[in-house]
């Protein structure tokens, strides 16, 4: 009986690891006959697992989604990866999942062998996060937006803009983009007939969704489009700064979500960025310890000049 139970767990792990498995393949991996595999599959079905069988030369077994969440069998690397991901989610930017993530993590670590718990503890004690805290986004909002994008249904929502004014919008959602601090939605604004970037924490979806739409591609990669848009619209003072270092060197120094970096000639790059305060942007640019030239706006050059004079007086 113990041998049969162990074999069932191995069979379940094989079916969970890959979508389709043939009978002879499973029999070889388990060291049994195909007849025994069929009997074990029937046992799994009686335990509530949906295992579909197909016939023919390409036939085999497939573990399908059921009505309830079955136990998952994870190898060592998968278990560590899930634990690290849950711990990150517990302190992340999606509101409402912190407690759920901690509960799931507690269940996972409780069943882990000591060698895996030690690996996770070592990783946790040696790791710190440099990510800046951003506004939390309701998980239900992200789910609703992602579902509308998947179904290609027009999203209807109330949106709170930067000035605090609430507007009603209709958009065809394309991608959710996470910059490391904030969540953004890249979508085709139906009423403005143009691509727009919306902060997800300011979106309040309305139901039901609008009509289905034919997907369209933005003029560039979704992440690049969002980062470029942040420099133009997300901040009160957009700026263009030429950094006299290669784009790769600039990317190593600039935090995610600070703007778009593009190569601009030999050993230089353009940084499209911005801020709600020119003084803050001047201080940040100076703190990078990179050679740079402000191309626009002129007011940022004046702010840097005033900063330099204050520093000289000090």
C-alpha cells in the first residue's frame, strides 16, 4: 500500500510537470506496466483529479483543471522559487494580497524539509530591497483590467487624473506595465483616438465591459511606450537630458520607471524623464554622478545653476 501511494505521488508530479504524457512514457518513468498506469490514473480520478485520456498513436494522459485546487507537488527549486515570490508579494505594490501571501507562505514553509527552509532563510537574510514604495493597487482592479485585455473587451472606468479631476473613460486595454514602483495600463483611448497611459491605482472599473474590439499594436514596445509617456505626461515638468555615457552605463545607474533611455551617438544617450518638482529633479540628476547636459526645459538649467551656487556658498 505504501509503495502504491508513493507511486501515485510520483505519477501526479509527472502529470503536473508537463501537460501531456503518453502511457508508455509514464510506465517507463515509474518502472511499471501501462496497465498499472491505467489503474493508477483511475485512482487519481477517484481522489478528485481530472485526468483525461486520449487514444491513438499520439494518445496519452493530461491533467486538467478541476473544480477545486488540488495539492501541488513541487521539486526543490520550484518550492524555493514559489516561497521567494510569495515573500516578495507580501511586501509588494498589489493591495489586498499581503495577508493571503503570508498565509500561503506559512503553509508552504511548514511542509518544507529543513534543508529548503534553510536555503530560504539564508536568501532572506542576505537580501535587501532597494525598490521605492509606490501606491498600492487593488488586486481586483489588476484582475479586471487583465481580463478585459485577454477577452479583448472595451474597458469602461472612472479615472482620477493628476489634477484630481475624475473623468469617465473608454479604452481598449493592451498591456499592464509594472515599472518597479507603479502599475500602468497602456490602452487605446476610444474617445481620444490615441494611445494613452493610465496609472492603475487611479482606475475604477465599471461593469459591464464594453463591446469586443480587434487588437491593434502600439507604435513601439509597450514598456518603452509607457516609459516615454511618463516623461511627457506623468510629471508636471517633463525633461530631456543628454547623458555623456553609453545607454548601458546609464541604465545601471537609473532606477526602473525613471524614464526612457535611448542611445544618442557615440558613448551618449538621451534620458526622457521628469518630476513634479524641478528642484527634486535637479538634486536627483546631480546625485547620479554622471556627466550630463540638460536639453530641456530651460527652467531645469536655472534650477541646477541655483543649486550649484548654493553648494559653492556652502
